[in-house]
C-alpha cells in the first residue's frame, strides 16, 4: 500500500514540474512562434531575447549595406528594412535562435532563452536574395502564454502577437 506521504510527494513533484513548463493561468512558459511561408523562396528568421525594449534598440548588428559596405548598425537602425544583407548579431551573450522556413512550409517553435519580462526581437531575411533583411519586429509582453506569428508572402510580411 502506498502511503499518503508518498502520494503527497508525487503530487507535489508533478505540480512543480508542471509549473516550470507552464504558467497555470497563461499556458506555455516560453513564447511560441509560428512562421508560415507562402512565398516561392526560403526565409531565415532570427529571434533574440533581451531584458528590455531599450536594451533591444541598442543591440549591434554587422550588416552589408545595399552599396556593399560592411558596417555596424543598431536594431533601432534596422526597424525599417533598407536593403541590408547578412544581418548578424555582433553582441555576445544574447540568447539567439534561428529557423529557416522553406517555400510552402509552416514551422512552429518555442523561443528558448526567454524569461518572464524579456523582450523578443525578430529579424527576417530572404535566403535566395543574398540574405536580404526584410522584416523586423520587437515584441514586448511580460507574461507567459505568448503566441507570435508571421506570414511571409511575395508581396510582403504580416505578423501578430498575443500576450496572454
């Protein structure tokens, strides 16, 4: 026969494990990202997590400009795509995640490295066009249960975010 103490320990352990993976009110702990590619070329999406929106705007990226010049730009300079290519994070210690989405593919993933209160930055590049930067979004949500989505089409990109 199993003792009440053993049952209590098992239930307590299950609750702790459940809390680590899920916020009991809001759903999954880490933000989820769904990227749908309705274009005829592949896209690479990079996700970065930082502590604040201000910190996000000062992230440094190495880029190749339209004119072929290699230079450093902050995220605040990349908010509106301007034909930059090969956008690469230059700062150390920033949790980074990259996914490539083929034409006609839909990919859903969780954003690793995110902790409650962090800001998520997304940068999208068109793979077939020498990695041309086409998309930037900064998502701020202090709660768990976030759902971010991006749809890529030949005519452009659209996205949404739900902050539970």
